């Protein structure tokens, strides 16, 4: 899903301490991070060493190389001590997430001398970056083999991927919010001013016209979408014309998303849409989300932002699901039902559940177009971006998907550590009844990403802020 993450690799040394050790660790670190599925832009050819040190001309060349490569983040490993002022100038010029780390020093030599003072160098660089007003991430001084390095590095890449997606986010808004859903009110101008998030609005007439065109053209894309639906779902309760209409809607929405450079969609899913084209969009939303384009219901712009952030934090390894937070389990005080009419991705369906293409069960018209199934359980992260009065926060919590009572639509019962605490936080705000779930631990990455998104405050419920920070320092 999309192009590889690009990391600027700028190992740094200082003229004091061992030049040879700096070169050795430059290569050892590169070997280690090359194991991850990212593209690395290094300093080879900038100078004879491929290292950053106190040279203004080299600094200009490094800035130019990283800007031309359009790196998504920069890693400044301190290989013997480091050059704090040059690191800070480059970081300030690039305005990308910054990672600091240095290999843990060995004991002094027999004569009392030391080859490296990486920890001391990191202290210096951290202070200068603060002077330059550059936010940065720090991995505790450790060996390359220490799990804390791998944990911190992977978390930084995921956090930086969130920042990348937010800084380039345009959401397709299909019609207005439903009139009765005041919870879906958002400030479009503020989202653009604070976070650079763009909204591209289209009307239901645009959707109707494009859906009818797609249906009439009967393209390969339409035929493939129909084949996918028929192969993945029990379609016994709907007719062929409904299957074709939902497939055509998905093709039409895909075209609009691609034509306007959008990364997500928020759609007014009821009730005007089904009256206009005769189907619900739930299954089309599920198909789009499975293709890496989060599609959320009820024109929930904040929900679309949440889904994009959550998917990015998981490095696109699994699809998110957009849910209503609905009812408590009548037998489990910490159990809760996550549900929506039929938009959860088909890739998430539980092994013992048969996904069904059905008519909607809540409306008098009973329009077809929903996907009904239970999705798989296990560990999930629950996330919500929201705000009011000019202040925005990111709700973060971990849960476990459990077995529960059958219900209609797409659903998952979850269990959390302390539901009354969750409920209090959700009700007292600034949150609503919508959230995004994902089968991946994205909480540390999203927590770290907030450092690089001015105006967005992390709001974790479980784990707590202290527990997240202890985890990133290497504690279990």
C-alpha cells in the first residue's frame, strides 16, 4: 500500500574520540536498520567518511540531498560523540521527525582512555535541539542487540509514518453530515489551519451520476468487484442488480478518490443515498477500507482522520475498522459492543463467521448493501481523534476482542481494563460514539506521533502515559 518509507540516515561523530570506532558503528548501525522494510538515504559521497561532523558545506549538501529525496524522517546516530550544532541546523532545516540514539559505550581501556562518549554527546544534542525548537525522539543509550533499540526504532518509524500521512491528508467528503448528527460537526477551516488536513466535498448527485456511469460501462474493474463480492460473501438474500449496483458504487467512489488525490473518505451513508441509488454504501466502504482507503460513515471527518492515523501507525499491515461504541455486555462489566451497520473490512471476518450481503435491518426501506459478520478477536487498539473549542486530543486504549452475543451488522465484543473509566473519558469528551479499532498495538506510535503534530495531545486511558513511556524506555 503506497511507496516505501524514506529515512534520512545521518550518522555523526566529533573530532575527539575514535574516528575508527565512529566508522565501525556507522556500518554496524546501517546493517541493523537495513533489515527493516524502509528506504535509507545515507551520506555516502557527501564526503570521504559518509559521516556528519563540523563542516558547514557538508551540512548544506546533506540538507539538499535529504530534501531532494523527500525523506520522511531523519536518524542521527551518535557514533563516537556527535556534533550537536550541525545536527540541530540540519534538523531545523528539514522539519521532519528526528531520532537520536547512540551505541552504549564499552568500559574505558586499560590506560583509562575512552573510544567514545556517545551518551554525553546525546545530552548535548538534545539541549541544542530544544534551543532550535526541534521536537525529537530519543532511544535510551543501549547496544544494537538490545531489544530497546529495535522497539524504539520501529516505533519511531511508525510514528513518523503517521506524521507523513497527516501532513499529506485530503479527505473525500460525500455530501453533508446527516442533519440529526450534531456530533459530526467539525471545523474544516481549523483542521486545515492546525493540521493541514484538506476536505474535498462532492454531492450525492455526483455519486449518483458516476455510479450509473460505472454500471453502464460494465468495465473490467466493475466485473472484478462483482466477482470479489460473490466469492467472499453469502449473497443469497439479494438479487444480481443489487450486487452490481453496490459494485458500481465502489468503482465510482474509487474514481473520485483517485481523481482528487484523497487518502480517505467520509460519506453520508443514510438516508438520502439509498433513496438516490437504491443501496446502502456499507459494503462499498468495507471494500475500500480493505484496499487501504479508510471509508467512514455518517460524514465523520474526525473519524476519517482517526482511521488514517491508525492505519499509518500499523504501517498498513492490517485494515482498521470504524465502529459505533454501543452497549455494555449484560454479563461482563468491562465488556462493550463495537458495531456498525456493515462497513467492517471483509479481511477481518472471524473464521467461524460467514459474511453476508444483506438488506439493512434498521430502516423501513430495508435497502441492500450491508455486509454482516462478526470480526476476529484478539488484541486491538481503540483510537479516536476529536476536539472542540480549538483543542484536539487523541484517545488511546487497548482492548481484547472476545466472544459475545450475536447481533446484526458487523461487530466485535471487546473487554477492557476498566470500562467505567473508559466511559467517563468518552462521555466527558471531547469524544463521540465513534472510534477506530485495529488488530495491532499502535498506541506507543500514536503517542509518539503527537510530539510532531502541534495542537494534538495524546489522551491514553490504558496503558497510561507513564506506562507508555516506561515501555519505550525498555521496561516490560
